[in-house]
DNA sequence: TTCCTTAGTGTGTGTTCGACACCAATATGG
DNA sequence: CCATATTGGTGTCGAACACACACTAAGGAA
């Protein structure tokens, strides 16, 4: 069923940078390509935008198809339109980034006959197309955003310890933070609430579990704040 | 010369929100449409992306064609992809925003047989398509960005007074700032340099003219800073 | 020369940032 | 059961910064 237009049109795709938090690493979900070009190389999940779906719908659809991930935090990153970024033809891609916590979501590493896997951002394989550039942009955005928005909670399980939250920030910012100052700051902005529960099955003193205060969280998410920790 | 593809493709356009600074208002450049749909209504400058040009090239080309503006500060804003945003067919648009100073650039209000004009953001006509939404997003971005990047200098002439700079910030942030604290802060970050010149033709004490220190400016532009004034 | 308008300048107070060290609780292993 | 290893949890002090605030200086206009 061919479609004809008066002027040539670039193809339009979405690509998604999915960040996940491991015990001590920031990870990214990659797909091994089973078709040329770049056959066998690793690439970001993504695909063509259908005419009857929005960009975000396309991103969510591709995520489910290729990785099984759904109902996750997703945000538009940037649109990449270099003329030669795909060797076959002109392809413009709208990049999104996603945050998931590796414990909560059931990640089917392989669906759609493709090979999917997590890689630590600090040790990535060579990526197809300009996907390294897209990933760098997403990482930079994450680092920048964390300073003025309470982003990143999506990377943690529902109940978490303050230590986990701190490590999240340390991994994203790539530097160590002072424990006392961190706790002071986080508690002061009232973004988390103590629960009655404590950690289980740890070989040391168990930490209290916290959860976000959704109200404060959403408010700060909108108006921004200053997290120069 | 028709072009045929196996699957239907959305059309791809760029739209540009051009901000300019008047004596006391933040303004936006709009184009009056001479074709349906929305014939006669005002819209953002923009147009189709050609297959052999990048997105930014398309934005700059359309700006020259429709407003005569060139060599200006331009930054990608967001990509809008709602299915029904154009009543004719599926059109995805990559929005950019631009900053110019109204004194420096020779703005041909009308080129390309179209009617172009500046409007204060506080008093806009009804806009075609979803352009009001795009404009709101650009305005929000400008307000947000001004807090952590020395953006906005592009809105001023080459030499300017600190009073002008302050009014720029006041207009963007939409609140009054303390003169002494403002000057203290701006001078402390060494982003501007005093010149030997002073204002001319003013009916009161003439102010010193300043210009940016390009080195500091570019550095802060990259690494960001904190402008919670 | 008087008046009007904007330019230009400094201090003090409260708040926040950032550096820094020790005891508490629990599991493990001898 | 005692020792040890590991992480949890807490407070203070000095420095830097944010913010509120009011008067004199300069120049043109009437």
C-alpha cells in the first residue's frame, strides 16, 4: 500500500534511552540489531512513528515491543536531524529518555526476536548510528536536571532507604556526597516520608524505609527547586 | 516529481518562536497566514524541512525567508507531534526558539509576500494551529533557563546599560528585582565589562555602557551557574 | 536655579552550604 | 557469647551567600 507525496519526506523515528539503576551502576538498555545496517551492533530501542500515533505513543509502543517495559517515566529529550545520520536515507529521530528501577519492573531482556540487555553507562559497546551521541545527550540531561528537579525517584523501588537515594545521586552526578548533608537536605525539602518498615535481610544494621511524598514531589517537579548538593 | 514510500509518513516542519526585547516588553514575531487553513490568522514563522537540510538549517532558512532575520541565537525547544494538530494531515513540528535584540537586527517586517509583525507576549492575538502552546513552552523555557544560564544577552544591543540588563531579567521573570543586589551579582560573576562610553541622548544622568566578557559568558553558558536573583 | 529622573553605591542580618567524627544496631564467625 | 565487621544515624560551627533597605550624584528640562 504505497503512499505518494509531492515532496520527499524524511522518515521519522523515535529512539529511547532507558536508564536503570543497579546496585551501584547506572545502566542503559540496548538492543542488538538483527538487520543491516549495523547488523549485530548494539543500538537504542526505537522505531518508526506511525501516522496515527503521537510521538510519545510511538516511544511507548516500541518500548513494549522491544523490551517489554511499560508504564514508565518518559520524557522527550531532543530531536536529531543530521542529514547523514542513517546511511540508507534521511531519518529524523525524536529521542526520549526513560527512567525505571530494575527491581520493580519485570524486564524481559528479549522479545520480538531481538536481543536486549542492560549495560553500565561507564562501559558501553560501540553503538550503531549516532546513538552514542543521543545517549551522551540523555546522560547530560539527567545530570543537569537532577540539580533543579526531583527527578530520578523513578529509578528506585517503591520503598527505599536514604542510602539508596544518595547512591542514586552519586551515580548520576558521578561524585561522592556527604551523608549528613544529603540527609539534611532531602528531609528538609519534605520530599520523602518515613515509613514504619525497615530493611530486611541485610548483614548490618537495617535502615528505615522511606517513600516519596507524592504531593511535595509533584509540586517541586513542576516549579523546580535548587538541589546543589 | 512525486515521492513514494511503503508506509505513510508524517510531514515534518519547523516552527520558530522569535523573542525580541522592546523598551519594556518581551515581544514575539508572528506571521499572518495567507493560505488556508487559518487564513488571515497569526502564526509562528516556520515551514517544511527539506530532505537535504538539517533541522536547524531549515529553521534558519525559514527565518530568513519569512522575516529576514539571520545569524541569530537559535535553540531547539521541543517537538510537537499531536495527531490532530494540523487539520489537513499529520504534521510533526520541531520547535525552535530564537533571541534577537530589536535594535541590532534589521527586521524586515514583511517579506515573501507575508505580513510579519512583533507582538508583546502579554497581549497576543489568537494563534493558528497549536502555536499558542508552542509559544507558552518557549516562554516557560526562557524563564527556566535564565536561572541557570546567562541566556538573554542576545536580546540586548552590543553595548548596554546595567539598567537595560536588569529590565530584561525583570521582563522575562515577570517580577521586580533589587537594583543593588542585581548589579552586585552580575558584576561579581564577571560576565560584563565596563566600557569607557556612556549613554547618549537621555534626559537624565547618563549610565555607563557595558559589554559582555565573551570568555566568561561562553564558559558559564556551558557549565551553567546559579542565578537565583 | 529648580526640579525631575535615573545612576550609582554599602551594610547588616538571617539563611544556607559544606566540612567534619562518633556511637548504635545488627549479622557473622570464631 | 564475645569480637568484629558493616552500615545506620545524628549535630555543630564557620564561611559564603541572599536579601532587605535609602541616600547622594549627575544631567537635562522647564
